C-alpha cells in the first residue's frame, strides 16, 4: 500500500466542474455534457530541505495533489490559476496540444498575468508518463513543475505504481545563479524580451560564487556547472526520504521523472531487478537491469519485481559524475527502514548513449524516406557561458527551421561542445534512428541526450501545425541561447 505522500503523486486528479460556457471552449458536441474542468493553481509554498525552510513554487489542485493524473481518450480540460505575484505559463511536456496551448511565452502565447487564469481543452490521444513545468523565465528552478500521468491500456487495474520526481535544489535564487554563470564573459547577463540571454564576447573565469562552480581546463566533458544545495525525490532528501509501502511479491511500476533544471542521474534499483518498459511515455522493448541513466526532462517507466520477503529497498538517483544522491525507499511488509547515506560509495560515471543504442521502439514510426533534413549543430562553450544552435544564440529574429505539414523531417544533431545536451522538441514525438553512423529503429521519445562530440539523428512527422520550441532542456543553457523553433502553419 502506498503512503499518503506517494498517493498524492500517483492518485487520479480530483476534477472540479465549472459552468458550461460555449461549445467552442469545451469542444463537446451540442447536447453532450462536457467533461469537468480540473483546476491547477500556481502558487508559492514552503517546504523543508535538510531541516531548513525553503520558499518554492508549485502547481497543485485545490486538494493539494501535485499535477494531474487522467486517462487516454478523455479531453485535457484544465484551468490554470496564477496565484503568484509574477507572470507564469505552464508547458505540458511531451503532449501534442494545439500550438496555442503549448505554454511557451512569446511562441505559443502570452504568459498568464498575476491573478489571471488560462483555460485549456484538447483531446488526449496517447498515454504515458509526462510532466508539466513553467516555461516563464527561470521559474522551473524553483520547483514549478508537477507530474502529468495519462493512463492507458498498459495500466492494469490494481497494479501498484509510484511516481518519483527528481529535482535539483538551491537556496540561491535562480537569477543570481544565472548572473554568476554569465559573468564568465566579463559582463552581466542581458535578457532579450523572450527571456533568452544575449551572448558576450570576452570570456573570463570567475570562482564559484553562490552555487556556481569554477571551470578548469581539464580535458573531458564538463559536468554539473551549478553546485546545488540538495537533490530531491518527491521534494525530500535522503536525510528524510519518502517511504513507499508496497505489497511483497507484487510488481510495482516506477514512473521516474527528471524535473531537474541541470542535473542528470543514474537511477539505481539496488537489490531489486527491473525492466525498462517505456521512455518519455512511449513503450520500448523491455530492457532488464538494475541501473538506468536519466537525463534532464526524460522519463523512465520501470517495472520492478518486489521480493516476497519483508524488506526495505532504497531506489537511488546518483548525480552524474559525483557521489551525491537522492531517492525513495520501497518498504515491503513490516520491514524496518535504515538510514541511507546522501553519498554513494563511489562517483557515478558521465552519462553515455549506451542504453540509447539498445532501445528499440515497441511501436516505431512508419519508415518513409525523409522529405527534409535539417543539420542542427549544438554550439557554445563554458567560458563566457555562451550557448547556441548552429552558432547563433536565440533571439526573436532567428528564422525557424522550416518544414511543411505532412513531411517526414530528419534532424541531424551534432554536439560540438564539451557538455551533454538533452534536446526537447515541443508538440511532437520523434524516433531516434541513428547514433554516430549506426542506423536502427530506436526509441520514440520527446527528449534525447546528445553527448559531447556525438551525432544523433531523429525523425518526426510534421502532423501538428504551429510554431514550436526546440531547445536544450538544461535551464541555463536554454536561457543563454540554445533554443530554436520549428514552424509550419
């Protein structure tokens, strides 16, 4: 049986019916009663991190449940109430809504003003593990994110499941972290109206200040350029972890969401064995294992076998390249729970594409020859904290990647930097079809990691017209310019 806190992360949303306004708003045929509307409140709230009070943001229903759990085939009928004293806008990460409901300021629509609301209504045509987060400024760093689970035929009634949401946390304000990163080019950050930073021209090094690490000249990939105060699993550290009660001998589906702003992990099942059955919400041929990499914004669905004996089983997320870790504890039966260290025995390695090469889509895209190919070079450097696509840091004058409705589009992603970049395309799913010259029928997903020096090719169908964001999901890389758009209207 799940704990109450786990139930909040896994239970169905409580839907609140609002007065019917018009057929255009609710999308229901005349004479048919529309589905109720779920209210999501964007709020400031307080949590405790390692014994210290922290003011963070969140998106919750009136009963306090984070995010939303619903079913495929229903309509996504949601009203977002902005209870902050600043504008906000929520992106439905991994879904394929109409363009104007995607939630990117300046691209799909204006932000929601303080005290105002926005309504959303579109059909849910596929299920899986998704999430929601702010796309306004740097709010995502303040934990303005939540699960978005769409159940489908893969989810048998009565099966145990738990959602594990990973996050990186700093007591330093996000704007201050970003300003210190940008000072590496000898001048303060300057933001464009869209929230993307303009690049500077004179790199210089600065020591770590307020959560920002100094970068040396050592060879190899750059990892973890922000030094965080804590790493959270369902908003708790291993000093006070969430315990999830499970039935011995019964399987449990772990829905793991990496909502971190900048941090990747290796998810370690410890004494348990599991099968990876879906990534980014879409089924893959099962991959057995005990440790799985998860980049920023990615999701893993792992079906875990719980032994019949009473025992406590830590599920840990170990920070890429370091010993620091977070996690939850699965408790079978009446087993005692022991303290789990916040440091692993040894540092984890950098994430690679080894697992990505092994993944095979359970339902791959049809395989016609691409109608159009775009070369997408991931460019930039730590010195100066300058990030870009094809050598250009984003601004509103950068032309979009042109496609036409109905085309099969190929994106050739070439990483020319010393950092990995998790690249996310809005409003579509793509299939990984090549890594470093090896062609295969890889996973269908919405966020793919491109490691330093690697070439990753993905394909998608242009079947959702609009103006769509395409960007690195490392928050400060996106803000510094590693952002582009795809447009066909």
